[in-house]
C-alpha cells in the first residue's frame, strides 16, 4: 500500500513546506495539493515544495480543464517535474461546480472536456506537435519547447462514467471516498475501463482520497473529523447517501446545522448533527489500530494508495508522525 497526504493551500507557503517535509520524513510517498481559485496558486506552492523536499512525489490533487488551457497545465506540471528532478504527478478532475459558478465558468460536458484535455496533455508531455480537432479543444501543431520527462496522470473521479474514463486514460484514479462500499461500487467501472483498453490492473493506481483523522485518543480523532464529514454529507449525491443508508432527515439536520454555522457561527451544532454512522461512512477516523483495520478492508477492494485528507488529525503534525510510526510500517 502506498501513502499520500493531501494539503489545501490555505496555509502560508512556509507552513505548507513544513508539513510536507514532516510527511516526507514520516514515509509518505505522495503529496497532493488541492486546486481552487480562492486558495493560493497550486503551481506556485508546488514549486516551493519541489525545492524544499527530496523524495516525495508531488502534484495537484486535483486541477481541472476549465480554468486554464491544457497547454498551460502541461507546461506547468512539466516545469514542476524539472524543478523536482522528476517527481511530478498530475492529478486532474472535472472541477467544482460551486466554485466555477463564482468565477463565471459553466460546467459543461465535463467528460468530453476531461477526455480531450488528458489526451492533449499526454501528447504535449510526450514532446509531440499536437494537432487536435476536438469538440471543445482545437490544437494546431502546438509543442512544448522543453523536455517534460515521464509524468503520471491521475484522474479525480466519483461518477461511473468518469471512473471508467480514468481507467481508460489515466495511470491512476483519485476517488474521494473512505469506505469499502464505495470502492466495491467503483471497481465495476474501473474494470470496464481497464478491459476496454487492455490495461492490467497492476499498472493502475486506485487511490482512496479519504478524509482521515488519527489520534491515540479515539474521541479526539473522531471529533476532529466532524466538520469535514458534515461538508461531505451535505455535498454527497443521493446514490452515495443511500448506499450508506444515511436518512434524508439526518442529512437535512446536517445541512440546517451548516446553514446555522454560516449565518450564526454555531459550528458546535454542526459537530452534533454528524452521526457515528456518517463518520464511519465518510472518513477514516479513530486510533491507529482502527485506521489500519479500515485500510486493510480498502486493500481487499483493490485500493493501492491511501491519501490522508483533511483534517489528518486533531493535531496535524502529530497525526502525520503517528501515521508514519504506527500505520505505514504495518501496511507497506
Ligand atoms: N475538485 C476541485 O475543483 N479541486 C480540487 O482540489 C479537488 C480535489 C479532488 C480530489 C479527489 C477527487 O476525487 C476529487 C477532487 N475534486 C476536486 C473534485 C473533482 O474535480 C470532481 O468534481 C469530482 O471528481 C466529481 O466529478 P465526477 O467524477 O463525479 O464527474 C462528474 C462530472 C459527473 O457528474 N460524472 C458523472 C459520471 O457518471 O461520471 C456524469 C458525467 C456526465 O455529466 N455525463 C454527461 C453525459 O451525458 O453522459 C455529459 C457527457 C459529456 O460529454 O461530458
């Protein structure tokens, strides 16, 4: 099992560099940096990380093919690859509808746009002159002016069609989920995609991009995950909530609590609205022993990398070191 760690660049660059170095020293192989317009620029932060670390692989987790042209994505990730001495990975997904609306981007034809963008980026990274007459992107002989090197492309995906596309086009898939039920379901689409292009499963990295919260004190670990899980519950499609048997009234309680928090600042109410079942379904949170057990269950569904996503633990640094000391060695 490989281990990665996610960071949101809502931290100062030196804080982010500090945490990623702790993660590198703790044995994490990947760091994935999220990409939303309202946070610090993902490639600026990856440059800092490329210069400040030696081994850990690094990349956006995930960028998207809407807010910049695929040629710029190819150039940016190839630059990170050069600065980091060949450690770049590209995570790209359909992007986030809510944040796009705020910057006037309409979320049209995400599958088509993703397919075309990934094909174009792959050709540019291979040093080719790209002629591409797509429905969305039209390229007429563009080429990168410097060697990009080998850069794996991972696709962020939840829906069945995007999961299949990820298996067809990607070196891996980043799935925002924490529970074996979700990976059993995803497996069907992934197998279909691998079969369609004749790719073997061991050449493909299935990544559980999970909300994680680890601490020796179980209650502290579980409580630290409550707010993140509330947002996941509020944003989850019906099909996923049904799969986890989360009732409509329980979801409504969480949504009302989040509204209250935004309008009146009552964040404690959000934590109370999140049930134990929600924590189990939408996060990996608890003691190191419990986290190891859950990851072993995920491994049985074909997961090959686990990414420790927000909040990581009540104390980020302690949690990263605890994972390095008591979890990674048991699952390597
Ligand atoms: N999004 C961000 O914006 N920033 C991040 O940092 C970020 C991190 C991240 C990490 C892991 C991860 O898994 C996702 C992450 N995301 C992040 C979210 C990501 O960008 C996507 O929003 C998320 O993966 C959800 O996308 P999805 O895979 O579910 O695909 C969407 C588009 C979807 O609805 N897919 C469905 C499906 O079946 O796959 C339907 C697709 C569809 O619209 N089909 C239509 C049709 O007619 O079939 C249109 C067809 C066409 O041509 O597009």
